[in-house]
């Protein structure tokens, strides 16, 4: 039985600088939650649709205190008017998010979208009780707390910027934009708008060009006995990834499981087929023979499971090797022969 493994290496290189500053406001029906975003700088050798779904920033959070009338039972809801601008999805650590496009007043896409997660603590003046956990926003109406009597609530908003794949112009100004409404529903009603403040996006054409050889690896014929005796079987040749970069930039890399972009473990997810092998997985080792853990496609330094490729003072042309192998995921009795295909991509971030 031939158990092929396929690696697809997509060159994705983005440099950015993003900072979100949230204004914490005491609750009032007439005042809104303002989300301030610093100017965004995108640096990339080529603009292509392959950047769709890349994270351009990390999570930025703000805790907002929302007051309630004593002895009143209410439920907190978030209604996203931005839902009509949904342009795709994003997965991270097992959670799926809707990506909302950021457009100007004429409806032109900025090429940048956002995802949102919300959690809350309900509080009495004597203290607060447990959070309902981080909720990935993907519905028009999202209940973010149960119906209870409470004096005030602490609502935590976390925002991340995502590339939509649309062209990012050399210079672009995003206006203020109401993205939703936070509401009390119950015996007392109140609304509070959620506004993302305007910011500027600038794109500079520079970065690295990447290539991988081989980009498709055939592992050959691997018997069950061979795998169970050694617990892992390596490919005959490693994958060599080469970079040609502009001067003075540091480069970081991360790998993404294309069958499950939210996978943050060491084993890739096998592509389903009519005869998928069981009890076996594909993984990659780095040059120190350590297993690589996967993460979302992120174009910012500091992303999950990212590693450093070169510093800004290193030569502009560098390369590194990845070592694919099959590995048992359980006991020998769990291994069933069949197809074991997997795909991964590599994303590069600059500093």
C-alpha cells in the first residue's frame, strides 16, 4: 500500500504593526464602546489571493463594565450589524470565527477584516462569578451571559485583524464604523453601540520570496510491520525551504495544517478518503529533529508555534530543512493500512 504525503508550501509574507487601544466606558445608553486601531503597515513582495485568512495581528482585549439595575434579571446580547459583511471564516485552536470585511463609505473593501470573541463575568458588589468562556462570534445575535440578577457585568471584547484576500492599496483610510450593538434583554432594556474607529492602512512592496523542494513528497510503500516496529518512518529526502529576502529584515515561520487550520498539535490531520489509514499520522521535524507544532496562518511575529528563521543581520538568502515522517498515534493494534495524505502550508512573518 502506498502512503503518499503531500506538502504544499505557500509563500506568505507580511510585515505589520498593529495596536488596538480600547476605551473603557462606564455604562450609559447614550455612549458607545469605541475600539481604536493604530495605523496598519503591510509589507509583502507580492499581493495575491493566497494571503486570504492570514492573521495580521494578535488578539487585543478590553474589559468593559456594564451596569444593571439592582434586583433586575437581564440577559446580555451582542448584535453584529457587520454580519452582512462576512467574507469567510478563520479557525484557531479548535474554534471557528466569521471574518467581517472592513469597507469604506462607498463599499470598497480595504483588504482587511476582523474577527471577534466575547466573554463576560456577572457581578454583585460583593464579587463576580465565573466567566462563560470565550465565545467565537459567528451569529447575528449572540447571547454572552445567562439571564440572572446582577449589579454589573464585565464584558471582555477581543479583536484580531485578518487578511481577506482582496487587494490592499498603497494607501487607504478606513472610516469610523459601527459594527454592532450590545443590548440588555429582559425586564430592563438598554442598548450600547460598538464602534471601530478609523485608521490608515499602508502597503509597501518588499519582503521575501520563498520556494520549497520537493513540494510534493511520496513516502513510498510503508508496511504496517515497518511502522509498528520503529513507531516512525521518515521520508528518504527532507524538504528544503529557500528564502530570497530584501535587506535588513528578520523572518519567522509557522506551519498550518490545511485540513484543520485550528490544529495546534504536532500531528497533521489526514485527508479523508474512501480508504484512509488509521492509527498513523504525518508530522514534520525541524533541523534539530524536534517535532513541529502547527498553528493558524499568521503574518505577525509572536504567533502561536512560530519559530525564528533569520535575524535582520543574517544574509539575505537563507534555507532550512523540514523532515517529514509517519508516526504511530496509538498502539500497534490501532494501525490499519490505507491512504495517509496530508497537506501543510508555511507562513512567513517579518520584523
